[in-house]
C-alpha cells in the first residue's frame, strides 16, 4: 500500500526515502511516551528525591514539569517543521547548523545510549536481592537479549509489548493509590493529608529545589523519544508534537498523585531503612508484603523491559538517522528488508548496554543521562527561537520566542546545579564528540555530501 502524498513529501523533500514502516497512531505514540517515562517511575528514585527536596517531592516534580513542558512544545514546533527521525539531532541540525545538530545528537546519545544500561542495572540489582544466586550481569544479559529480539521483530511487536506493560503498570498504580488513600484516611501511623509534600516554608531553598529537580527530571526523560518515531507515524505532521505534549502532561499528573500519596503515607522520610528501596517500605507499611512485592516486581518489569525497550528503540532510530547522514558509520542506517527496523543500530545498543553496565555505577549513569539530555534540550529550545523567530521571521512571539526561552532558562537553572563530577564526565563526552565531528567534517571544513545544502 502506498503512503499518502503528504507523508511521501515530508521525507523526500529532505533528501530521504521512506525506509521505516508507518504504522503508529497518535495513541500508540502516547503509550510509547508513557512506557518510556514509566508512570510508576518515581517508585525507583522516591527516597533520593524526597530526602533531597526536604520532603517537598511534589514540588520537585512540578518544577521539572515546567522545564519539560516548554521543551515538549519546542519538540512540537520542530517536528512540524522537520518531520524526520532523529529527534533533537535532526531538529537542531536543520534549524540551526549541521555541526550544532551533531552536538545536540551526540549529547542526547549520552541519554539514549546510557539510559537502557541504567535501567538494566537498577532492575538487575533489585532482582539480585530477590534471587541471590543469579549474578547482576546475568539479569542484564537476559534483559538485553529479550528487548533486542522484540525491537528487531518490528515496530508493531514493540508497540504491542508497550500496551501490555502499560496496562500492568496502570493496575499497580491504582492498587497502590487506593491502599494509600484508605491508610491515610484512617489516620494509621499518625498520618494525615497535608500540603507539606507540595510546599514547606521551613525546608525551602532555591539550591534545594535545583538539586532535587535535577534528580526528579530523570523520571521525565523519554517524552522526547517520541520524535524518533516520526518516520513510523501516520496521521499528519502534528501527530508527533501532540503526542509528545499529551504524554508528558499525563505522566506528570500520575507522578504527582503517586509521590504525594507516598509522602503522606510515610511522613518520617529521613529514616528509611534503605533509601534506594524507600518506596517499597512505604508500600509495605500501607499494604503489607504483597503490595511491596507487587510494586517491586512491576517496577522491575517497567524499568528493565518496558522502559529499556522504548529507550533501545529510540536510540536505534537516532543512530539510524546519524548513520544515514554519515555523521556516524553508514552501516548503522541498514534496515531489515522485511521487518523494516534498523537492525545494526538496535544490536549495537544492546551490546553497548552490556559493556556499560560492567564499568559504570548506577549513580554515575544517572548523572550522565541527565547531563546529556538537558544539554540537548537547551540547544533545542534555542533552535526554535533561531529558526522560527529570526530565520523565518515568525510573528508568533509567544510560541516561537517566549515559550522556548522559558524552557531554556528553567533547564539551565537545573543544569548548573549538577555536581562537579557530573560536569567533568559530561564535558569529557563532549570533547570526544568534538574529536569525532572534527574527523567526520575534515577539520570542521566539509560536511558529508548527504548534508550539503542543509
């Protein structure tokens, strides 16, 4: 079946041909975004966020939303202008300059490549605690093999897996919330509903907000992954942008409900037996061992399979796009003739995940993931202003100047609150990227022929 003319034109006018299979609807993209961000993601980092935020865990997520929602609108604007795979890489490349686009793509690769490894490592650590005879690396290999096979199987298989796991997460979310409401309503353990998780004047400070939000934003990463599926989407240019915004708003609402109920159910937040498993102590207190085990198992499934599956799909499309442009080895753009999936890129991500988990800790992976993502997001927000407002002389001052500017400023505030080690590690990755870019462009003098005229 041939593609609608507008879809053919949207790819061909940028010098590409349609190689990936268009089969995803608006709601498929929303589901993908929710699975990538994980509606129950705060379960995994609840302890670190609430302690850093002096109990104001909801405030940390609300501020994170402010920065991310403006960035989501920037993705919306750029996906309309350039409906191609590649996310921030493609948008900054075409809206600003190919070299700057490479920087954006290289920095967000730090997020896309490392986040599957982070998810595998966290999930494997939890499972090793439950099944001590299985080494951590064994669980990592199991996760990688299963997710790689599903992603190679085709975007429809990935999409079906997303929907199944999303339903499982939704059931767990509802069970926890209902149990928590009953527990707090009964005043058990001296609990009561309070605004303290939202705002507490005695514990508030700007430095605290920045530090807590820099951790909380890890839960939001993934909404941008929707844009990597632009060439596999049907329904017009605005489909990707709308799905990006809607998935972010929905997941933030779920985060706020989940963290608020957890906070009021366990007010003594500075005294968890183990801060890394804080949420499961909350679940055990309000519902017993069954609820704690349910939350743990579903979190492992959500992080180790669903989230990592979506992340692997996203980074493989990013590598496909950069390989197609010969900014990275062209072999990464090879597409399976029948499955219509970027096989080489997908397998490479799986191999890299296994290697990375062998050398980096969960803490260091978290630092690098956030640094890479926020750096690319800031470049994207600036690109909206440069492309629409200055280059195209847009008269939409609010949409094309104010909103991306606010997004940039909020993200910059969070970015400068990263610790020194994060900056050292992130800048090392940046320098490596500059070396690769210098080689690819022959000393920053010549673009690959695929990008001439961009």
